[in-house]
C-alpha cells in the first residue's frame, strides 16, 4: 500500500493514510467551512488550492 507522503520506514511519524485521502478530508473540511458550497478540486498544490478556495 503506497502512501505517497513519506515512505521512510525509520520515520515513526509516517502518515497512516494515503495522500489522496488526506487531500479529500482537507477539502471536505474547507467545503464545510464554506457553508457546504460545492468547491471542486482543481488539483495541484493543496496549500494553493485551499488559499484560493478561502478567497472565494
């Protein structure tokens, strides 16, 4: 199972969920914070996407 965030087996802080799942959770939270508006995920840098969504 690939997580695509940090694959260092010596790193005890390795993420437990896949990057795609984390992204979906972050964007779901942003949608909820925006009052449930339908905010599409354009892809790309997640920090830039969240910043753009918050400016809407």
